[in-house]
C-alpha cells in the first residue's frame, strides 16, 4: 500500500516546525528533492517505508500525516 500526504497546503510549515525543509527531509529518508516535491505538488504516492520514516522523524503516527 502506498501513502499520500494528507495536508499538502501546510506540509512545508509542518516540516519547518520540526526543523526540516523538503531538501533536508529528502536527504534524511534517502530520496531526491524532486520526489518530495512530487509527493506534495502532484499528489504522488510514496512507498510505505518512506512514509514510516517521515512519520518517525516528525514524531507521530503514519496516519497523522498520510492517507492511503
């Protein structure tokens, strides 16, 4: 199952609140900036392991930030 970002409008602010930019988050989880951008702007789905990594970095449950 792949996951999509729930709140794309506030995604960048959410990352910033946790000390990340899209670039730094991409490096942290091992994807390109373009992938993170596509997840947010185009609604592309991400692999479950990437969604889990991001959720862990942001200190929440996967369903707090993503939907299937």
